[in-house]
């Protein structure tokens, strides 16, 4: 088995959590390698992984409003983490929230003026049962995945997305006005084009680079039984945004909103030529999603030059033992860095610890309280 040399691993050394969901107060020291969290459903395993995600992405992985972040009855919430970076420097990241107040993110003693400035400092990848929404829900979920993925590697991308979203809101307001200033409408439309082109090109580039890597991982997990494919769908694949606006002009006056653009982008996931959501079993879908996230990990690792933190939440559910074993072999042989694994099956996690020839900590959680047992 091969792991990155410990001096080259960017990792979360410790985390201090207060009033985050059901975790009222916990200070936890982590292994730079493998950290296993076991406990019954609803005890706090996923909440811990979500707190780690929050420190990187400044929000919950699960797209919940921050008002649901607080422990019941509490008005403040804090998460603080000490990270050892790949060059052995230390970063101290803190998040503080107050009900009805402003969210604050600090790096060391300095607070960010914009939360988006923090995205990408601590790369992270999460595999979760909620990933099923990438297959079964609307294109908004797949766009959100692409946005979170690319934004960690490209700060300009996030700026373009934010600017485009503001402009399309302005454009929609103008379209709702039957007497709107056509000159102003054209100016807003032209301003949108540069942002749309940037986002489209980055999404297309990522989709193309993801496919071969995800296909390789899926082949390993499935034993080569099926082939997967992605199709990036965008209005901008064949036309410019201004051409689309010209074609849509009459209909937009009727509907009162923008009909074309990157806000409609989607990715079609296929297996052996059929849509995964329609033809794949639960095990095949889970294997596909794990392969997709491992491909994300690999691309981010290549981009950063070191391994992101990998969060595997209940990842073994719906996978047969052959696929579980294949996943463990991948994680143990691809130069992965710090990994968090949650599972309600302690026996299975014990077997995992024994099979991995590396440093590993195991924690048991009950009612949001964590106890190290290995």
C-alpha cells in the first residue's frame, strides 16, 4: 500500500466545535491519515464531516439554511480548525455565526471581507448518500456540483458565476417591464456574455477531463462490467449567448424572463448508452457517484499538487463486498492524504482499520459527543 509521505499531507490536526447541529462542544484531535467515525444513525457522524466541509467551503454541504446550523436553543455557533499544510506551515481557520447576525470567517486573526476569498485554501471532497441527487434531481444539483468543484481551483470562476447571477436577475426585471429600455437591456445582455463564455468553457473543460478519470475508477469498482459516459448539455455549445437572445427576443417578451444561458446547463450521466437514473441499480448508481467523486479528488490533487481532504460519509451503503474491497484498495494505493470515514457498522470499520497499513484513529459518537477508541 502507498500513501503520501506524512510531511507532504495537508491535514486537519484538530477541530473545536460548539453548538453546530447536535454537537454542543467537542475538541477532537485527528490522524493525518485515516479517521473512522462510528455510531448509530442520528448521533452526529455526518455532522462532524459537515463541520470539516464548512471550514473549507464556508457553508454546509447539504445546502441547508444557516438557521438550521445551530444546536437547538442556541444563538451562536463556532467551528475552529488547525491545519498543517503541505509545506508544514499551520493555518488556523475559524467560523462564527450568530442568529440574525453576520457569518464571519477568519484565517489566523484576520477576518475575510468576502467569504468567497476563502474558497480553495483548504481543498476538500465529500462523498455522501445525498449525492444521489446528482443523478435523480434537477440540473440545478449538477450545476451546483460543477460550481463547487471548479470554484475550489479557480477563483475567477466564482467571480464570473456571481456576476452572471446578478446580471440575469437585472435582465429578468427588465424583461418583466413591458416598457423596458431596450438599450439598457442590450447593455446588460452584452455584459452577461463574457461571464457566460468563461463559465461555459470551464464547465466543458472539466466535463471532458472528468470522464476518462471517472471511467477508470468505475471500471475498478465494478470489475469492468459497464461503461459510463458524460454529456455536457449547454445552450452555448452551438450558439453564442447574444445569438440566443436574438432568437428568443419575441418569446422573452411574452414570458418575462431569460430563456437561454448557462443557468440551464446540465450534465447527462449514461451507462452503456442509457441514462443512469433510468437503468442503473442502486449499487451501480452508488459506484458511479463514488467514481465521480474520486475523479474529482484526482483532478483537484493534480491541480493543487497535493491531496485534498477526503470525506467518506456512509460510503459503504448499497455496495456489495467486492465493490467495498475495490474501493478500499483504491483509497490505499493512490497516494491519498487525510481521509475521514463514517459508518454505523463498527465491525466493518474495525475490519477496515486492520486492513489498512497506516496510522488510523477511530472515534465513537453518541448524542454529538466523540470518544476516541483507537
